[in-house]
């Protein structure tokens, strides 16, 4: 997994159903996401100017969605950096293992929802950038 690049991450459009009483988007295991979702969490009330993330995962895959508002995600594979803006609740960013990510520029009231392929496991995290670079050269 350490050979993945930022170009293995992709923005996907979720199914969106229009209705006069409001829209609905659906995410099902194996359909919209290419993994079974084992954990869902969300970030909210992020103070202005604060960043989140700044880590990589060894095996975890994620689908990151701006459920409300907007934010940017900086993807880094150790060689190339790529910036993605999420600002629609029916768009998600699929992040593969071995990619450093930073979430920045949160708009007021934004909600970042994350669907993850694994339950929380601290051993899967790489929280130091120099350790991440070593991991990428294995």
C-alpha cells in the first residue's frame, strides 16, 4: 500500500435523488464505496484557522464527504501534493492507504463526515511526516 500515489485518490459523485421536500444521497457498502464501511465519524465546530488530519494510514481507506460547508484536503504521497476542495454533500473523496492528508480551510459550520474501512486502530496511523517518508520508501 505504500506505493499508492495521490492520483489513486479520486473524487466520486454519490447518487443524488431530488425531491421538493429535500434531496437525499445514498451510500451503500460495495456500491458507492469500494470497501465495507466499519466506522463513521464526523468533524464539526472546527475553529477558524484550525487544521485537522496531518497523518497517513497504513491500511485504512476512507471516503471523506463535506456533509455541510466546505474544506480543502491536501493529499501528499511523498513526491506529489494535490489539493481537493469538497463543498457538495453528494461528492466524496476516496483516500487510499499510504497517503498523507491534511484538512484545511474549514468554512463556518462545516461538517466533515468520514466513512472508514476499519475500526479505529492507533497502530495504523503514521503521525510523524518523517516516519511517513520512511514508510513510503519500504
